[in-house]
């Protein structure tokens, strides 16, 4: 038996315990929230949250992944400084841009309240810095402390949104609760982990510029790839809202919440452990085949049950748990269940692209994913047909993703024709 397998499960259980609590809290209050807000409220909040996710991805420059590779304290302090600087600049810029767009009557800005527009920047800043803190925890295997920080943040989001909705705050309650929760999560992580404090200046310092140069493969290739991945994940919601209305966007948002629960609850926990284990094996053995195989088996075993339950019972479960107006969200979930099962398995294992320095290959795949998403969702078809085509196309792409991930885990280089590249990416 692989001796690393019990260690893997030990760390995965530690992360999973905290993550279960962190993810269970929002899920537990979701039936109450769906009875206190309308699908339109949830649709507007989900669009805002999608914009925040995209902006926060840009703000990190994907350097939080480099944090796990660099264990030198000075290097990690520089990483925090770069992320804090970029997040601050971007938060200010995005706030000014959306305010100007609203004042000049840009049509799309009227789909969101003034409060929502003005809080995109601060929410993105908090999300980006939180990503850096969790990466710092992973670099030192501080899984338990990271899990507690997640619990504090998720608990505040769930409780804050529920209490504010009960006071009649309406859709704004969802935004305020989210911001409060991220803030509490960041503060808890800083207290528990005691990370290096970033050094801020009006302009990037020489060490910060050197750090950006050293890890240029992350912001040159991983950032566009990560941005395309995030955008491809959020654009369906944006396009559903623009094409079919906020009511359908709210139903689709609940569908995503149902389907991403296993990913957030289990796969994210496995990923935190796989990151550290795959890096260690690759650095000591030149490949991470054992880590890949053990993680793949764990993900398949963990994902089969939820996928089958969703496929068989989602419409009735949605109507019973969230209320009859949300039954159609279960119909959407049934169509998308196979896709999200493959996403559940493939997403954590894709970290191999970072470990093996194959960011260019991932970028090619992410471009294909993004083009596929846009092409399908702009098609003049009923929403359910769009979702069916989306599931088929994405499932094929995720199977290709898994194949490439395994080849990189074995440190086997596919041909240039397969990857769309003639040489490996420069390692971070």
C-alpha cells in the first residue's frame, strides 16, 4: 500500500472537517433564504458575486499559487506585498470605472444597485487577500487553522444574510452579509496564521519587481488561464441574466449552488492536500503519479453518490427544500449533473499544470473552454437545450483535461500538436 495514502487522508480529513462546517452553514440557511428573497434578488446577488470573483482573480495575478512553491519567509512576504498592492490598485480603479459607467448611463450598470456597484472593489480586494492567506496556510500544512478561518467566514455570511433578510433589507442583505463574512474570514486567518505583513508603497519596490519577473509564468500564462476559467464559469450566469432575465438567472444561480456544493465541500479540501503532496513528490521523484492516482480514486468515490442523487431526485428535492417556485432549478441541476461530476474530479487534479510548469498548455485548454461557453450560451435556443449542449461539450473538454493532467503527473510530454505549443512553459 502506498505509504503516502494514509497521510493524504489524514490531511484531507483535517481540511474536510472544517470545510464541511464552512460549506454546510450556507446550505443549511439556504432554504430559509430562498423563502425570504425572490429569484430576482438571488439573480442580482449572484451576478455581483460573479463579477467579484473575476476581479479578484485578476487582483492576485495567480501568485497565490507561487506562495506554495516558495517557503522562504522573505519571498512569501514579497508575495503578500505584490498581491496587496495589485488588489488595492485594481479595487480603486474598478470602483471609479463602474461609478463613471453608471453616471454616463451605461445600460448594463442598471442591472445592479449603486451599493452593489460601489462594493465590487472592496469585495474583490478581500477575496484576493483571502486567497493569499489560504495559500500561505497550505504552504505550511496549517490545514486546521485554515479550516477554522473558513468556518468563521462562512458562518458570518450565513448568519448575516439571514438576519438582514429578516429585518427586511431585501436583496442588499445578501451583498452585505457576503462582505461581512469575507472580512471576518480574513481577520480570523490573520490572527490564526500570523502571516508576514505586506509592505506597501506608492510604486512596486525592487524586490517586488524582481518577484514578478521570477514568477512571470504565473501572471503571463496562469492568470489568463485562471481568468478564462473563472469567466467561463460565471459567463453562463451573466448570459442567462442578460438573455432570459433575472428570474431565470436566480433559478440558475440556485442550480449552481446545489451542484457546486460537492465541489466546494469535498474537492476543495482534497485540493489543499493534493497541492502540497504533488509538489513534494514532483520535487523529490520527478513526477507525482502516486499523488495523482490516490487523489483521482478519492474524488471518484466521493463524487459518485452526490451526482447520482442529484440526477435522480433534484426537481423534487428543490421543491421540497427551497419551495415550489424553485422546482425548475432542480430540472436544470439534473441536466448539468454529469458535467459537475467531471468538474469535481478534474478541478483539483489540474493543479498538476502548475507543478509541472505547463501553464501554456492550460491556457490553450482554457481558451477552448471559454470559446465553447460563449458559443453555446449565445445560441438562439430554449434554456434547457442550451444547458444540455453545454453539458455535452464541457464533459468532452474535461475528459481531455484529465488526460493531460495525468500525462503531466507522469512527467510525460505530449506532442506539440496535442498541446498547441512547441516547448514547455517556463516554470514558476
